[in-house]
């Protein structure tokens, strides 16, 4: 038999743990779904209406391959409004979903055999995307500081993982799944190191405005970097505006990629659906800013419900998240998070994500991730079902 031309690294890819759990009961009406990174809020009517108007007006043709100019201009204004940075329109591209923005950034810097150093625990699609483009993966796991109630990034360990073949450092802040948020000092140290070593920084800042300290935006690499730094910042409409099904994200990249990004965009996806971009444009309006504030309060309420629940538990603890909308719950004695999560779906009818999905470190297997951007009663019931399962284990 002839050898397959398919790369072994592709043939060896496996569905991540979130998919393996959700496939058991996805769509079943009796399941409380806390497994995915989405709130239970429907996309606001004013955004949906803008997209419907665009459809009714026949805006169904090709548009700019990197996103409509007026949408990119609105995103530039959004960055100025939320984090105080001036981002030129030519540095903004909308390749499609934020996941495709991740792939695009990796395509720009990774060749087969290069390595990417990834701060983890992290959403599995990040490191699987790096695998798809041919990267060797190296993980710098955050450390639990239970006394200080903070996840701690060991910068020395992060830098020690980098070598001559390291082309990218990947950081997600605020973090999915931990809620850890990098400090300005941590970001500056990473930026200084990356400059010295000519390493790209890929920063997932999708949850940048979902922070609980009263700031408009979590610390962003864009606030300290120069335009020509090797920096790629990922963002999305999915989380702050409840638009997960719309598949629209954006990428801020160095200005040197202004022209190449046109070709990359055409090769990958030729941009988001045209009519959907008019919905995204509406999201960036003052009405959209008001909805973002509503979403933040929705998440803040869910976070407090989880805290009250944990305060009553003996086996469950967490480091209270500084941002994003996830509870990364440590279960004392848990060693098989995937098996436990699969049983939760089958027996208790509640869906959670297994900690093992968020990186290969065995310590992750003591965790479950839940999304707390939910209706309070439904979230409370889901937590109660987890408690019942633990009582029987």
C-alpha cells in the first residue's frame, strides 16, 4: 500500500475533551449546558435587525476581503474608546471567526518544525490550531497561589522554554478557562523578551472588556507595544455582544502585513458574511456599549452565585476569576475530569468541560470548567447537580 500523503500530525489529531463531552447530549432540552464559552443571552435585537436590513437591501455580495472599511474604522474607534490606543485601519483585519484570526496569526509566523510557547491552561482550539499549522507545542502552566488567591505566571520558566526555533508566545488574558489576567508588568516583561529574541506575541484578548475591577479594559499588549512590534492581538464579537453564532472576530497585526493580509484573507475565507458585518457594525454603536455593560453585570451576578456555592462546599474551590466568564473549579480527589464530565451529562444532565481539555499538564485533571454567564436559577440548578454527583462519588 502506498504511503498516505496526509501529514501524520493531522491524522493523529483527536477531538478535544469539550467536544467529547458535548457530543453525548448536545441539543437535549433537559441538559443544563455550562460547557461552551457562551452566555444564555440572545444577540440583542438591534444587532439582529441591522443584519436583517442588510439582507433585505440585497447586501449579499463580496465585500473587502479583510472586512468592510467602515467596520474596520469602527473597530479602530472601539480600541480608542475602551483601551485608549490608536490603531490604524490598515492594521485591522476580519478574517472570519476569531478562531480563524488565531490560525491567520500562526500562519504568519510558524513553519513546520518551529515551536510555540503557550501560557496554559488555555482553550484547546488554540494549541490545536498551532498543531494544524505544524508547530511543536510547549506549555508554560500558570501556578495556583491559593494563599494569594491568584494564578501566577512564572516568567523565568516561560522564557526558559523558548529557544532558537520559538516563533510565537501565546497568551490569553483574561484567560479562558482560569480568569487570570496578566498585569502590565508581566506584559512588559514578555514584550521586552520577545523583542530581544525576535519572537512574535499572539495575544487573545477576546475577554478584554469582561473584567470585574471597574476598568474599561484589561491590560492590553496594544497599550505598550509599538506598531511595528511582532504583535498579533485576537478579538471577537462573540462574547461581549452575545454573538457566538455569527463567527466574526478581528485581528490587529503589524502594518507590514497590510498588503499580504489581503492575500491571506482571500486564501482562507475572504472575510465574514457581508450582511453579518452590518450586525457587527451595529454592535459597535453606543447601544452596543450599553449591552456590553449589561453583559458584564450578567456575568458578575453569575460569578457571585458560583462563589456562594463554593463557600458551602468541602471538595470544591477556585481562584476567583479576575476576568472572562468561567469558573475553573478544583475538585479535591478528582483524577479523571473527562470521565466525570461524561457521567455528569449522562446521569445528572448538566454539561461541563473537563479540565484535561485545557492542556496536557496532569494537574488540569482535577478541574472542571463551567460558564457562569447564565440565568441565575439555571446556573444554581446546574451547580446543585454537580454537588449531587460529588456526593455520590
